């Protein structure tokens, strides 16, 4: 049975912590990983799998996304949690992975930086606002 679900960043952390098979796939761009930061799941004995959904700077879809996903995660049954900036690209990546046979593809709603506040700042929710481990640079 195919599962396509959404978890908050805190729920995603708990899933990564409690399930040894769970994997975190960050689908943002190289620029975002370098300049904004990456989740730090090393305390869980895990590493983030970084695969661009779209490319920087033009934003075109990564034509090799599924090929790169299969190379990084050859099993389609592992809980695979997808993360982007605010949840949109990761939702698309989750849908693509589900369509490609990944049975536990899960979107992390809110993303790494979260939704915009009334001033246009990403300070409402998300991985960073949930005070989950991350690193920059």
C-alpha cells in the first residue's frame, strides 16, 4: 500500500529518531544548502541525503531526480521524508517518489524555513523555528 503523508518538522524528527530505517531527503538547491543551512541529524547517527528537485539559479526541474534518489536509496520501502524551504517542492518530490514506487514517501510540511509572516519573513514555523538541529556553511 502506498503512503503519502505529511509530517511537521517536529514529527519528522521524532520519526527519524524512532525509526532506524527512516531517511531525510533535502530537495532544496545547492545554494540553499550552502547559504541557508542543512538539518543536522548526525546525533541520530544519520546523514541528510541532498538531491535538488529544481536547479539553481534557473529553477528548472532536475531531470535526474529519480535516478539520483534510486542511487541514494535503492530500497523503495524505507520511510523517506522529503524537506524543502516551505513544503511545496518537497510535496512535489513526495508525489514523484510515490509514483515511482516509494511506498513510504512523506512530505515535511512547513519545510526548513517555514511559511511567511505578515512582514514577508520566514519566521512562523519550519525546521529552524521548531528549534531542531541544523548547521550553516
